[in-house]
C-alpha cells in the first residue's frame, strides 16, 4: 500500500500522508456529473496527453489523461462502471502512469461518498 489515508470534504476525496500534498484525488464536478481522478506529481509538459491505468479487483482500464500543474487528471462520467469498480474493489485500487511510481490505494468509503455526490 502507498503510505497515507483517505480524507473527504466538499465532494472530494484526497489520499496521502497528513500534512503533505495528496498523491491522488477523486473529485466530483456536480455541474457536469463527472469524476476527476488525479495522480499528483511531476509529469512533464502541462497540457500533454497521457494516460492513467486504473486496476481494481474487477479489471483494468486505461484512461486518457491530461497533464496539469498538479500532475495528471483523467475524467469519467459519474455513471461509468469504473467508478463502481473503484468503490467496490476488494481491498485496493492501483493507479499507474508513465514516469511515476505506481500508487496502491485502499478502497475506503471516501471513494463511494464522492461517487454518490456526483450521482445525486
């Protein structure tokens, strides 16, 4: 497991070590009913296309992502089945992106809360 814990607030779940910048974020955009999955860390050129591989106990999906100032972000609709895969994965979700160490994150309730926020 990647060191850290999930925290939740304002439609966003953040994963990381307390007092440090989170290493991953799942956020709801209620206006568009989309989920933004961010992998934080240096990724190279802002705006460059990339991908985040998401692996759960249900399967693996590659999401197109864009580099931003915080790292890289992929977006899915709140109704996408991948959201359920992440929420109900048995124990963990793995995030992989080129040039970054993989993240292995526990499947805690904070993920489900963000998804529920977006589906209301």
